[in-house]
């Protein structure tokens, strides 16, 4: 814990932190490639770009960037293909279900703050049976500005009626750390996530970097950690 402040809530990024969505996102962009007579891009190459959503997928798969002539049409096609097969191979990361159960048992609120748009977030969480369990869900188009701005995190704190200083924010991208600092939350880097292909996580300025979801519980006190640490 930071500065002796008791943690009362844990907020999670979605893609690459709570859920491993990479296989389904890769399926959508590789469908686009197949339809154009191109070979599939290996999942290992696509995974680091998942946290950047459609922009990252199209960059890796087609070297296509916002502002280019074909970008918007390809983006809309990608999103349509993804929505059609939203939850085929998506899973909670190993160990995450046990973390969520422990938080719930200990009366610690948990929620989701993601840049994923509402039209994808809500049906995905419904299929994963997570939406009703989360104390709050803030999507990329919920607040006026998405991460790295603090607006979504502050909206989550408002919804659960919690001081930001008492919240952990767990994410796998540098902008998650930036947003947490701006919102006065405690950032935690999910090293099990996608992590992007920019600065290394140790350079992001987070006080905590965790290799396994179960390690999050060490920040909440010894008893939950003792129960769940592998």
C-alpha cells in the first residue's frame, strides 16, 4: 500500500489485464487479411498491439495508420468482424477469478475502466458473466475523454463512492499508469498483459509491477495473499 492508505477498491483495465482478448481480436484482423489473399499474422506478433485496439491491430497487420485513405473503412470492417465473434476464445487471465472471488469475499469493491467502446464492453462482460459482479464499468466512450486522461478513472471512483487515493488501478499499458497518476490512484502494472511495444514497463513510473494476478492481493493485506499466492 502507498503512504499507509487503506485500499478499498481495485479497478482493472479490461484487455490484457482482466481478460485475454487477444485471440478474438487477432481472429478479426486475420479475417481481413485472408479476404485479401494474405497470410495470417501470428498471434505473438499481434498481442503487444492489442491494448491499442483497432489502431494497433491495423498497424501490425496492414501497416495502416489513422489519417490514411483506407483507415476508416478498414477500422469499421475490423470492428464489425470483432463484434460478430466477440467471445470465442476470450478468457480471464489465469488466477484472476480467484482474485475477484477474494475481493468480493473481503468486501473490496472491484470495477472495470477500459478504453474499449461500450458497444463491445457490455456484451463481452455479459457473456463472461462479469458485468453484474463489477461494482462499476466505465468504457472508452463513457467519459468525455478516454485514458490517458483521468476522466474515466475519476468517473469510476464517483460511481463506487470512493476517494481515488483509496483505489488501485491495474493496467498493462503506459497510458494506464499515466491515467492513474493523473487521477491520484495507485497504479499497478499487470506484467502478465500485453505491455505494448514502447517504453519498458519499469520506465512507466508505477510503484508496483506484478507478474501474476494473485500478487495483487499482497497490496491489500497478508491474509488474502496467503490464501491465493501460488
